C-alpha cells in the first residue's frame, strides 16, 4: 500500500496532519495512550495533535515516524509547516485559538490581541521593538489583525474577555488611539459578538494578580490554558492545571463588573479620551 502523500501547507495543515496521525495510529493498532507512552506524553496530548488543536513538533514527529513506520512522513511535513507568522512563544497558542469553540481571557494590562485596532496594535509592537524596521512592525500588525478575523463568524468562537481597569486607563498610542480602541471593544459587545467585563481598581486583590490567563475550549479535544510573559508563553493541557485556571477565571467573573456596567465604563472612558481628559 502506498504511503500518505505530503501535505499541502495551504490547506489546514494541522487538521491534515492530525487526520493522518489518527489514521496511522489506528492502522498500527495503538490507542492514544499507547502511542503517547514512548513519547512521554499523555493520551490526551496525542488526541490534541489528532484534532489539530496542537502543533506537532519535530522532536515528536521523528519518533512517531519510527513507532508507526510512516517512512519519515510526519518529520518531513512537520519541517515543511514549521514556519509561523507569529512569534515562537505564541505560535502554538495562535494555532489552537484558530480552531477553538470558546475563548475566555483575562487581560491585566492590554486590550487582548483579538480585540485590538490597527493603531493600538502598532503602538504596542513599536513599544516592544523600538528599533525594529517599519516593515517588521507592519508584518506583526497584519498578523494580529488577521487573527481578529476569527470574530467575523457571528457565533464561534464564544469570546469572553475580562479587562483589568488598567487596560482601559493605560494610554497606549495616545488619547485618539485609545478612544478608537475602546469604542471598537464596545461595538463588539453591543453587537453581542463578545462578552466583556471590567475588573475595577476598587476590587483590590483578586485571583489573577500574578498575570494574564487564556482558556480555550474545543469541539473534540480537551481544553487548554495559555499563560505568557515577556517573550515567553506556555500552552498547558494538564487537567488539574486547566481546572485551577478555570476556577481563577470564574472568580474573576464573580469579582468584575457586570457586562452592562462594564460596557458603560468602557464607553465612559472612551468619551473621556475623546474629550482629552486625563486618567489616573
């Protein structure tokens, strides 16, 4: 029987590799857990690879080829599809985000990437890379705006964002940029495309003081959690860790302003920016 053909990188590569992995694993008579054992990963991790919610990395691809006897297929295609338009620490999370059915995110300092305007994103990237060529900044902004097309679908993914009040008050790019950015978030909420809450300064200590948090849910794979810092990020699938992070997000939901009150605050701050008023 001829082996599988190389994949076309233009046609949902993660999903295609995942489908081929499932086919090869089942042909070898292995369960997901049995394939995961020699790789020192869980069966759920293999399931996420097969569902296309996680990227197959080269170190696993070579071992899978050896275990399943696939004659270098996964290593070859893994190398061909390894390049990403996103920074290395975020690439895998962006790929998972693209197939998520639900995204819940707490943003302590910035408006989340999926909700940013072009001018806001440009100001953020320029602050990160003050000496970068304009072409590099333009490419990063374009990739971020392309991600936002996930919200073109009227219902999926469900996006629930909790913004710390600091994200509203920190004047990224100037008052005009901030007014536009907050009006954009408010418009998405008013169109019922997203659910947004604001965690006000007045609440003091809360469950996520240590940083940002993103939870992603999928139709046919276990949920994932993503945490990040300066030039680093980690996608987590350990059930206990994901459950703990889910509890943290639930506590933030209970602490934050209601969606109507949050929308009123966002629009009020946007109006202040439009009128040139200073913010604490």
